[in-house]
């Protein structure tokens, strides 16, 4: 749980040690990566869709993102909000849960530029599944493979338990129904 101080304006978050980015980057995620990602999102010139969620707290008139998000240890990040914002932690969780924001290795953006995150390229993070662009078909089929370096374990062993996930988009309701009934 983060440490909240300074009247609800400062959140200090410990980063789990040993968390690895997906291959081919396959290196440990650190506080430096978290800070880089947040500063990228807060950069008005970059144009991230999630920037608006932080206006008035981490970015905005008279607020310097270089001061609001800081590395305070190898595995520690401190967020200095311009004013108290009670749903700050909820906002972080919901943005991550709905895939609006994931911590990516900075070198993946340098390597892939504007194609990063597209169905042809995919993106790299630290989650339980890795996108497989070679087997996916933009708009109709999305293939994900188990991340062998995922950091969490469950009661039955290493997570995730599934080896693959395939999302098949079937726009026609009657075809979906037939496929469900036939096991497709």
C-alpha cells in the first residue's frame, strides 16, 4: 500500500522488485521506467490520451511534471500532487485495469515509434500475457501467449495458468451463437 503524506498531496509507491518486461526487452522494471512513462503521458507535446486525467493534480497551469513524479529510490516513486485528490489511487488502478495505461520499456517506444500499440506491432509491458502480432489479424483476431517471466504465483503454481488466449471477433450474432453451441 502506498504511503500517503503531506495532507493527501504526496503518494510514495514501492515498486515490486524482480518484475520483468516482456521479451525481447526481458529486463527488470524499475522506478526509472515508471517515472519515464508518467512523464511521457504528462508531456503535452506527446499527446497521450490519458493526460487529461491528471490535469490539476500532476500537470496543468503552474504544475511541473518533472516535480510531480519523481524517482525516490531504485524501486520507489513519489507523486507530488498539486492538491489533495482522494480518488488518486482508484484512478491509477482503473486506468491500468482498462489498459489505458501500462508501464512499457522506454526502448520499445524508441524502437517502434508511432506503430507501438497498433495491432501490427503490439506493446510490451509486464503482464501475464504477451501479444503475438504475427498470429493476430487486426480487428478480427487477437492472440496472446503466456508470459513465462510473470512475477505472480497462484495456489496451483506459476500464473497465468493458460498458455494462450485467442480473442476472435465475430460481428454476426447468429454466427456467434452457432460457434458457442458447437464449441468453436
